[in-house]
């Protein structure tokens, strides 16, 4: 009887050790690179903007905003509640904001609700009827195309039919073929959250860095490692070799503030087709 118990105990111990080893191996595979140093250096949120500085009571009332949370539903795309709050706070001191990737229109809505009087928000998306315009390039992942088209399936948005819509210009079209000339040096904040395919991240980044005005801020979404959004991770890691990018701790944001230029570039005004509203005339 004692021998049988001994054999059973040994077999149980071996089984437990094997299970722990397999679980550890699975965890290491799943989290590979999680604790390794990413190429884009990390900063604290208050280094992005001093408005986010905290004390023992938490964030100051300067960060109070109109807000809509993410909720429990599985809505395509979208930022976390913390990231949406950051975007809303940044809008409070902005006059011109530009977004690549409208999706549900939540960011545009939060910007309009929190930005200063007279502010202008421009957001670009691929319309459902334009999905054939989406182009892939070598190195783009098929899953990124699928997600991009899922997030371009909206023909009405969170802001639709609300007073916030009066400040929002909705542009439709493929961002690769989008002519950004009319918007150079225009935006205080640019948010890049369109297709995560590498070729789109590279194209949108080039345009975003021209659209933002000197001293303005560009934010990219979904920098969370190669296993999350490989196109974003790879494109921004490469860009960081020549541009001073920073990852914001606790978020999937990467940020770049455009240096001031001695001689401002004045962009001539010209007409750009939109879904409903004309392009704002005062692109200061």
C-alpha cells in the first residue's frame, strides 16, 4: 500500500512539474519581448504635457473633460478610456485638430466637445463604398487590411446629429492618396490611428508630420509590441532612428512634438472635397 502511494505521489509530482514547465513556456512565448527594451524611449505622461502633472490627490481639475467611456461592448477599434481622456484633455487648448482614421467618430466627438470655441476638427476615413481603394504593399499583413476595412464600415458616427458635428469636417478617401497640401502646418494636434499596415503607417506618418504646425503634437496609436500591431511597431521603430519619438508610459501612444521653425510656411488655401461641409477657411 505504501509503495502504491509512493508511486502515485511521484507520478503526481512529475505531472505537476511538466505542467508548470509547459505553462511557463507558453507564457514566455506569449509575452516575448514584453520586458525587453523597445527602440522608442518611454516618457511619463506629464512629460508629454505638464497639464497631466499629479499630486497626492491625482490629476488636477485642469484635466476635467466631457467624456464618453469605452463600455463593455466589443466596438471595432477605439482607444482605451485613459487614452481617450488624454486626447480630450489635449483638445482643451487646441484650435485645429486632425485625425487619420475616424472609425466610430468618438475621438472627433470628444475633440469637438472639449476644444476651444471656434476650433476646427478634421477627420479622414475610407467610406464603406470606397473599400476597393484600399491598397496593400509588400510587407503589409493581411490581418491589418481586414481590421482597417472593419473600422471603415461606418456611414454615421458618434457625433452625427449632435451640436458637436458643426465643428467637424469629415473627409472620405484612402489616406495614401489623400492630398495633404492644403493642410500643411495647420494642426495643433494630429492623431494617427488609421490602417495599421506598415505601408499605411509610413504614409500617414509622413503626412501627419507635415500637417502638424511647428510646436504642435503628433500622436500615434497602438504602439504595443510586434505581437500587437507589427506594422505600427516596425514603422515607428524605423522612424525613431531619425525623429525624436517618445512612447508614453501606460498607453499605446507614441508622441512627437514638431520643432519650431524660424520662417513659417504659409500654405495657400484651396478647395478640398468633403462629405458635407466645405473646408474651413481660416487655416491660421
